[in-house]
């Protein structure tokens, strides 16, 4: 009997979820087209490029739709079973509400993992979309002059001029202190060029190596690759990138780079934590919505959609509030990012404890 109920509950949940998770992105696209189509066409973009940009934006819209669809599917499934006395019949057959809820919770966990994986795809598609619309090129046009930068490997990099659009820098000095058996070095180059996948190549310069015993060797070079210099021109520019265009590991490296440059990273730390907190919100919102759907037998589809949208809007608003509070230093970034999940999880567990099983 329980296996039959599991299949029935899962089928009801997935049916509603799939309709919404496929339909809501189309609605988001229609809204975005209405607001921005004139702007895109004014840039000289054809309908083909605009259409392709929305194809690349689809994963982001699906990610937005997953928590809404999961909550509506939960409220519809449990609400309909409550109104049609199916939950009461299951209880009469010895199946508790908690046992009935297991397939929905498991599906919520699977959807959280899927949303987490999708979160690593979205930055790539967002970058592609920005390139098609010309937005990425407009952002990466700044030139940085006369700065010192500490690299990920602890080297000090002094640069007279950095041009990220041309992938080059001039007047380069690289220094590294000797530690233990590791030799110190001091290098200068007239120019350095960056090639994606290969890193930086110094041109026309000198390299001095200092051994642990005080010996010194000097070399001149026409070209010299520095594979350990992993920072991209955008990293060295040290200007905040769009968080939506950075994967979790890339954002971690970017935060470290900004910290080494003395920048304020609290906002980015909150954004990084929310890259995990937001996908896991799908599971939390399912746990919260299931007992809530049993508390009232009023209304039908419109009532279920209304209450689900209201809860989702409040939930997402709390994430935005947490982002602002964490960025201002009012709360530690991790606390600010995870507070909405903690709040809704506690509320969901309280509601679950009050359900008559």
C-alpha cells in the first residue's frame, strides 16, 4: 500500500512541477522581451541574436522557476489530497502523514541537488548571453595603471599599465621571496601577453634567481612563460564582476584576489554562500509548504497558487535583505546568507510537529 501511495504522491507532485518549471521560464522570457526588446534592437542586434540570447538565459529562468514550481506542486499535492479526504483515508489505513510526506521530501532533495548543479551551468550561459548582447565587451574596457598586486601563489606583481581588452600589460615586475629551498626571484619585462589556457608570457626582460645560500644568477630572455601566474586580465583589473557570471570556484578565487588587493568582499561572500543556500531552499520550502497545505481546506487552484507565490516572494525577499545586511557588515556573510533557510526550516518543523498524524 505504501509503495502505491508513494507512486501516487510522486506522480501528482511531478505532474504539477513539470508543467510549472517548463511554463514559468516562457513567462519570464515574455516579460523580459516586453521590457528590453526596444533596447536590444537599438543596439543593432538582429532578432536571431536576441533569440539566441534567450536560449542562453533559459537555464537561469529555470533556476528561478524551480523553487516556485516545487512549492506550488507541494501545496497542490497535499492540498488536493486533504480536500478529497485521501490523507484521512491513508491515516485510517495506518499510514501517517510523515510517511506520506517522504516521497515529496526526497523529490525536494533531488531538485535541490539539480538546482545546485544548474547553478554551475548558469554562469557559463550568462557569459555567453552577455557576449552576444555586447554587454561583456562594454564592461571589460577599463585600463588599470601603476598598481601592485599579490598573486594567488604569493608573488608580488608590479604593473605600469594593464589593458584587459588587449590581454596585455606593460612595465611588468615580478618578485618572489625565497623560502626554505625555494629560490627567490626578481623579473622585469617590457611587455606581457595573456593567452587563455596558457597564461602569461613575458617579453624582452631579465630574470634574477636568488638561491638559499645567497648565490645569484641573472638571465635575459626574449619570451618567458609564467605558468604559475594564473590570474586573468579581469582578475588583475580587480573590479567586481557580475556574480551571476561566476561559478562557485571562480568566485572563491575572485574573492581571494580582491582581498589581496584590499577590496571589500563582504557582498561577494554573501553571494557565494547563497549559491549553495538558494538551491537548498527548494528542500526547505517543500518541508515548509507541506504542513501549511493541510491547515486550510478553503479555495482551489487559485488559492494554492496565491499562497505559494506569496510565500516564495517573501522567501526571496529575505534572501535580498540578508544580502544587503551581510554586505553592510550587520551580520557575518554566512549567517546573512543562510538565515532565510534557517528561519523557514524552523517554521516548517514547527508546522510539521503540529500536524495530526
